[in-house]
C-alpha cells in the first residue's frame, strides 16, 4: 500500500478481500458513489481533518480540492487559513507572466553603441544592456563578445557601461536569509549565472588556494568584483561586506576541509556581468575599461550592435518551476508588471500589482504576496485561493504542461512506476513551511485542482538568522508534512476517481 489510508479502510464499500496483490490500496468500488449519502458527506466533511490531526504534524494545515474542469469545490479543510505558500507561489507568478507577456515572449540582452563606429573604432561608449533575462550565462556573454568583433568593433574610445535599470535593483530577495545562501541574490535588470559567483578552495602546503569565478561548462573566467579571504576562526562560517563596489567575503578556515566549492550570491549584478564580459572582449582583442553601472538608457546616437534572445518564456517558466529558481521568478514577475504598464520600484510593489491582477482575474480575496518567488515568509495565501487560480487557469491549457511530475511512492519511499493516477504540481519548502499545489489526474481521468499548505510559524519565528540554512528539527517536520501530502493525494483519487 501507499502511505496510510486507515480512514478510508473503515468506510463502507472499501473491500479488501480478493484485492490484487499489485493493488496500491483497498479499492473504493464505484468511487464515492459507492458510499451511502450520509457516509459520503461524512467522509468529505471529516476525512481530511482526521488525516491532518492524525499526522502528528505541528502547526496549521489548509487543504482545498475542486474539479478542475467544472470548478465544483469537492472539499476544503481550513481552506481559508492564511499561510505562507513558499515556492508554490511560483504558480501565481507563472499564470501572471503568461497573461502579461505571452508564452512566446523572449528576453533580450544587447550590446549598444553610444557613438559612431568608423574603421573598427567606436568613438563613444559601449553599453551592455540587460533586458531582464534570468537565463543569461557565461557562455552567452562569450558568444556576444565574438559577435561584437564580427560587427566590426576593434576599439572603444569611451566608457564601458552596463545597463541594469530595466528592472529595479534589490540587494537580496529576502533580507531574513543568511548572507551566503545562493538562492537569495540581488535582483536587477541584468543577471549573470542567476547572480551567483563560484567559490572554490583547495588546501595547499602554504594554506588555502581560493578562486572566485563566473564559470560555465566551457569557461572559468576569474572575477575581480568578488573576493574571498580565509580566516582562522570557527564561527561564523561566512561574513559579507561591500567596499568600492566589490563583494568582499570571508570564510572560517575550520569549515573548509581539504577542498570544495559552492555558489555564493552576487550583490553587484552590473559589475559582475561587466567583469566577465571584459574577459571575453579582451580574448577577442577588444580592450575595455572597467565597467560602470548605467541606470537609465538614453541618447541620440544609440545603435544596437548585438542582440541575444532568450528561449521562449514557456521554456524558461518550465525550468523555473522545475528547479524552483527564485531569481528567475522575481525577474519574470517584475517584467510582467512592467509590461502591464506598472512602474514597480521594488519586489513588493510588483507583487502588489500581481495581487491586484489575481483578485480581478480569479476573484481571490486572501492572497498577499510580497515577492514573486515565495521566498519572503511574509507572503500569504490560502488553499481556496490557490485552487481558484488553478481552476481559472485550467481551460487555457498552458499551466499544466509546465508543472513537474510528482512521484507517487510506497510506504518505503520507493517510486511507483505504474501508479494508477498522476500528479503535476509545484512544491514549496521553507523552514517549517511546506506546500504542494497543482493537478491530479485520477484513475478514471477526472482532473482535480488541489492545494495543500502547512506551517509551524511559532517554531519558525524562534529560529535565529544563522539557523535558517539548516534549522534543528526542520527535516523531520518536513518529512511528516510530505507524508501527509501523499496520503491526501491518494485519498482524493480513491474518493473522486470513479
């Protein structure tokens, strides 16, 4: 059997005798219609509640399920509970972006001449202009440097500028996160390698050799805009400061071991992208001065020399949901707000634009996001609201193919390859916060829209900032929450897949 279905096993019509050995659980013959009217209503009314209360999960849980095609609400337990959605919020951002930008939208990053190009000499400034592309990487900058040479540029007499003003600057997605976590970098109109720099170390006879680079599979360009110093201390593991536009890190020697690496967040996106691009321009024989940040793109002599286009938005969204990339969600959400005619000055401004749109489009009343990724724990939504969005988005057929397949597991945690029902959804996890929302296709083809949110906010609020990367007790709590998710999903198939 998968999980625990003790509640269902006591219901009329759940026959265990003679069940096939390959059956996942005792089958509810005829689905919910096999129950008497009274038993059916009792199960819908109290079944989820009994499973939640029997799970041993501390905190609060909200659950909602509806028929995706008709919108008929099938059940709701604490569906109006206001809880943090964590990364399930990326569903909201996805729907918002698809409506605002369209699935074929492509982000652009350009090299622009601010001056006249004559005989290989650009008499003016060269601008690396970000257009909000969250997928810009080192390989792309290398190609753009080659294209710049192909465009005839051999020399630049003026400045090298990096335009990052397409989107508002934010130093970190969530200020409550530890400084060194790569999932909360700076946000701006340009981002390289998801605004992360690669830190590697190796013990030598004289101490530690360290490197900071903007690596890809092909290249490992060293950077000057981020530095690391190994310090003889036990704690804290990392410290961060910024001086003269440079991200300055220190790391405790006792935490390193012999060798290793990790990605650290970048707080100066324009300088970082400019630093890496200069390396590739130099390899093409084009010497550029150190990059300067440009917040506003204007001028009478602007000529686009090179344009790089991203993959279509639908593909970027699929990867964003799959890997739960926070920076990508924030940049996509900000771009969507801008495209709708807004002028967001912060992530919170843009999230409020999205909140208003969600309320107008789907009638949700209790969704209050503070960002587009769900990283900010101050964001709130309800299971009922999330299901309303899922039901509203279902007819267009754009969201469901972008969601990730969620494996169905047995009691030992093993993935079942031939489960009789399927789930595509978005997970969400913060410290003592866990969520899952999406679509379940039951064994008879019935498509259910569902949302599950759980949170132990008192325990979360007691954590120190230093504990947030690996909080004590966090893994065990999350395991219990995911087990409850699985059991509820199985229950819905048994009740509504008939």
